[in-house]
C-alpha cells in the first residue's frame, strides 16, 4: 500500500481518532493514534511523523501544551508540524489555557473540525514526495 506520509493523532477520544484516521487513510496517509501525550511523544521518538494532530485536554486540562513544548524542546522533533485541534475554548478549562506565551504549534483549530479540513491540512503540511510502499 502506498502512502503520502505518516500522521500521528494524539487525542484521548477514541471515536475522534478512529474517524479522523479512517478519513486520512482513505486519502493514502499512514496514521497512528496515541491516547495521551506521553504515549504520543514516545511514538514520535520511535518513528518521527510528518505531521501531528494534537488535542489539548487529555489526562490533564493542558496536557497538549506540555506535549507541544516537549516537541519544540527536542531537536529531533521540533521540525514536525503540529496542528492543535481542541475544544478547550468551549470548556470549563479555558482559564487554564495560557494567553501570555506563544504556542509551539503551526495551526490552532477549534473542534468540531470538518473531516475534509484534516485532509486539506495533511496535504498542505506533509512534504510532497512520491508515494511509498
């Protein structure tokens, strides 16, 4: 099976992961899912993805922020594009979200996000190269 690139979804909602994974796989991307930030970081270090879709609220209300900081602090990972996809702006945790420092992400999206947007972003952020087996 040929793929356009490797995408990692870090989100604790298994239904969200499965729907986005299925959509991206139908568009020839290889997709892995991690249910928390520590697992996601481990998976990134094991095999660096071409793109990460990252939630904020997981084990803790701001776990995704920690993950994005860890990615930025790691010289082997900091070039991986990160799209933060979250519902924190509509949650009781909005007060935990920092407004006084930059986020180490390439794009920030509020859930819900149309599935076509994930495909659009994957095609935009994943380096263009011939499909591989």
